[in-house]
């Protein structure tokens, strides 16, 4: 089975886009050319700010969906390699439940 990647792009409007792919280089080129997604197409250029490599695309896709649900501050902690801050930025902990 092919390897997979979960990645985060920073868009020109300062928003983040989280995705997954089997070919990170090719997918980044698609985003840059406006063929990636509706979100990035309207917010070019984009910059790859983070990625994780997995043994298969299913695991990368699972991680993509997990990270997509995170707050901006939690994504930034991941991007900035601050794993100790991730539990503190959990929506469940912030809301008291």
C-alpha cells in the first residue's frame, strides 16, 4: 500500500488548509496552480507549513479529519512543534467538558 501524508498549508489570507495525499509534492503543485481545492484556489499562494508521513493513506486521512476539527491555536501548536500545549488547547478542556 502507498504511503500517505497529512499536511497543513498556510494560505495568502492567513487561513489554514488541512489535507491528505499519497504524493505530497504533486499535491502541493496542484494547490499552487489553483487545481487543489476551492479553499486554496481562492487564497493563493499557499505555503506548506507542516506535514506528517504515514504508512498508508487511510491513516493520513484519519489524521487529516482529526486535525481539521482543531482550533486555529491548536493547529499552530502542532505546526510550531509544541506538543505539550496540545492537551491544553483541546476544545473539550476549554469548554469544561
